[in-house]
């Protein structure tokens, strides 16, 4: 018995650099961009401005780097233990054999959840029509009494008070203090809103606070508050955060102001402009009164000249009455003559357009049309018959049935006509078509001619 052994294989060994380069290409090609969530640990912020940290969960961790050109766009300052969501590329540093994430963007994982909740509520209320312009109430041109629902110690309330004092100090302001941040803030704002709207005392209501993160402004994204704003009878201005901040209250309110100061400017007329308007209206009133006095004086002078003895007026009116009587008689005679002429013309036109004559004409036209139609149908039928006969003759010339009638047959295999003996082999099943049917055959031999 012989022993057979396999020859040794010739395997090529990688260098470490080649292996790391292969790993780098595979990783970066298969995971170009990913979203990953985790907890920040080992956060380092050197003087270069870059951030280096680890992202971990309860079972694993991975190194991360976010360079200065990217981390300047982060809206919050991350710290140890923060839960974050990263958009990053998986990179592999060959010289050390390290795998890490190169971070493109970072957001708080909690803020991401808030943003999703914000979008869900926004879509729900929008689909119900709470944002539609047709439901918005117009702001009063010069409101006298305004309620401001905000924090009594924030910069926002101070800015609004200053704006009202600067533009129109006569506006009566009522500050309804409320929490504007935290767990109970939404309920507090809602209670003050219902209190202000239910009183019927105010011409407009401002909901306001300064800027902040999405979490800071979250009390103004409360569904119950949004529905209360929509149901309110008093016009409401939402002035929450900065110009770039948007809350659900902004969409439901009758007017959204970019800042609390802008809300005060919307609801307060400019006193200097009002003074100018009053002065202009005063001058217009003076000019109008002067013009009225002048016109009245002229009318008085004219009326004085027109005063005459009643006898003169009676004689004048009698002459006018005689003249009007003559004009009326002449007009009646002219109208009667015109009516007679119109009646004669209508009788003549009626006789000329008698329906009997038109019926006779239409009957003759109908007979002529019927004759032309009969001739046209007869000619068309003859032409179609001639064309059909030509087509039948042409079809018979090329018809395979005509060929079969002369004693020929057509052989086919798998519904394909057999044109050469090369299309067949011994044992093939074929069909032979003759004039009056088909014959199933099996090929036994083939011979070349």
C-alpha cells in the first residue's frame, strides 16, 4: 500500500504594516459614517482645542477624537458622564494599531430625544390645524392693557418694560410671574395664561423668556399649554428665546416675536411717531375747518343773492311747468309714432321669416343630403369590397395553407419550423403539418442531399 502526502503550501506572510493597512482599508470602507450613542469618559481638552475622550457603555468602550474645526459647532460643553450621540467615521491608526472614532458632530442624547418629541408634537398639532393662519387673531393697533407672563427676575421682563417705557409709557403692564424652566414651569405658565385670558381685562398677552437650550425652553413645548393658547380669546404673542429658537408656543400663538424686546415693540406704538401723527392730523383739521368755513361763507353769499319775491318764483315755476307739459306731449306723440313704425317693421319681418318657408327649404335640403349619403355609402362599400378581394388574393399567394394544398408538408420541432437536417438528431420528436392535419413523428435517420 502506497502512502500519499500533500506537498507543503507556499503562503505569503504579511508584514505588520501591511496587515494594519489592510485592516484600515476594510474598516474605513465598510463603516464610512455611523451614528453611535454612549457615555463620555476620560475627556481631555488640551490647549490645541481638540477633544479626546472615550465613549463607553456597560460592556465596552472606544477611543474618540473631535478636532477643533468640528467641536466649535457643538451647542453644549460636554463633561464626564454625559450621554451623547455622535456622527463619526471609524478610523484605524496603523503605526499603533489603534481603532478610534473621528467625530464629525455631537449632540446630547437627551436633547436628541427632546427634539424627536418636539417634532412628534409639532406634526400632531399641525395636522389638527392649530398652526393654520386662518385661526390667528389680529393684534390691537394700540393696546392699553397688556399681560406679560414670564419670570419676574429675568432679563427678558426687564427688556420688555424698558421697551414699553421708551416707546409708549401709557401702556398698562401687568406682570404675571411664572416659572419658565423646570418640571413645573409648563403648569405654572398655563395657570397664569388661563387667569389672564379668563379675566377679559387685557388687550393682549405676551409669553416670554430669554434664550437657552432646547431643554431650557421645553416648558413652552407643552401640549396642554399649546392647546390653551389656541383656545384663548385674547391675542397672544410668543416671545421665547432668541431669533433662532423655535417652540410649539411660537407656532400656535397669534404672532411669534423674535425676542421679548421685539414683542414689546410689536404691541407698543412709537410715541414720537404718534406725536408726529397727532400734529399732522391737527394741521389737517385746521386746514379742513378753514376750507369748510370759506365754502360756507361762499354758499351764504350766493344764497343771499338768490333770495327773491315768492311771486317771481311762482311765475318762473309756472313757465317751467308749461314748458314741461309741451315737452311731455311732444314726447308722447313721438313715442307713439315710433311704436307704430316698429310694429309695422316687425310684422313685415315676421312675414318674411315665416316658418313654413324655412320648413320647405329644410325639407329639400334633407332630401338632397339623404341622396348624397346613399351614393357615398354605396361607393364606399364597393371600394371596400374591391380592396378586400385584393387582400384575400395577396394572402392566398403567401399562405402556407396554399402550399400544403399542393402536396407539400411543414415539419416543426418545439414549435420551430425545421429548415435544415442539422436542426435534428436521431430520436427527436417532430410534428408534420399537412393540408388536413398534423402527424407526430420520431426521427430515425437523417441523410444529406
